[in-house]
C-alpha cells in the first residue's frame, strides 16, 4: 500500500488490553450493534478500521478517552453467523495517531488520523536480529505465559519472521493495558524487543498471581 492511498479518517474500535501490529492478522467476533454498523459501513468502503486502546475510565466518565496511537487494520475475511454476529479477520497495515474526533450521528466513533510518524510500517524491513538474541526473552515470556495457563506453540513461532514473532507475543502477552501501549508505540522491532525485556524484568514470576492485570 502507498502512503498516498491512506485514508484521512477512520472508524475506531476501542478494545481494552488488545493491540494489533502491522503485518499481523487477528480474528474478531463482532456482536455489539454499533460495531456491527461499523463493520457494515467499512465493508462498503475501504474495509479499514482503526484498533485503539481506551484509557481506564476516570471517575464520572462515561465515554473513555483513547490513547493517541492505534493501528489501522484491513478486513481480509468476513462471515456472518446464524445469530447475526460477524466473524472477521483483521490484518494490521500501519499505525496511526488520532487527531480530532468527528462528530456524527453514527453509533461508533470516528477520528481524523495522521500516519506520518509510521510510514516505515508500510515497508518490510529486514531487522538485524537473530532468534539467538531473543532466547532469554523467550525463556522469561514462556515462564510468564505458562504461569497464566497460556499455551504457545514456540516451535511454530520460530518458523515465522522475527517481526511476526515478536509482535504476536506482544499482542498475546498477559501484560497490562499500559504496557501493551508502550509496545505498540515502540518505533521499531529492536526497540520493541528491548521494551518487552524491560517489562519482563518488572515481573516477579513467583508473585505474578498477586499482580492485577487490567
């Protein structure tokens, strides 16, 4: 995709503790009426939606604030089940910065967006990282995942490209909302790897069950 083809605005899907990265694909089950409307509208246009995390509600708030950075995805698969819910697959394309919220009569939220800081997401870059560099991170992540009952096909991950592997682990990790946002905003794969390592050092695996994950 060329940067000239990027939209000026996006419908946004605020999903807490959930992130996608460019070149990763995730399944989503859409059942809320406002987001069914959003998917319907998107399928009729460019098939783009913006995934973005909402901040924790402050006292008295009804509509949550959103983080500044999200990731635009393209709907690559669409099915409707017997109960009227949508099953879609969304492929991450490029991260974006939200600008102004667009006022409309639609049930879902829309924003003017800017992609300028993230044009590199559109280009595949061969990062100078090796799986041997990541063994310690994988070991610590494996401990963390297993303590939380997550089952990860580690051998399968090693067959993927490094960016797919690191991004998949970042998306699936039992990190907090704020920690996942840090990973999303990390400029490149090298920095994201470093941030994962830094986050892991803050966890005590023996006491992890006493840690509250939002």
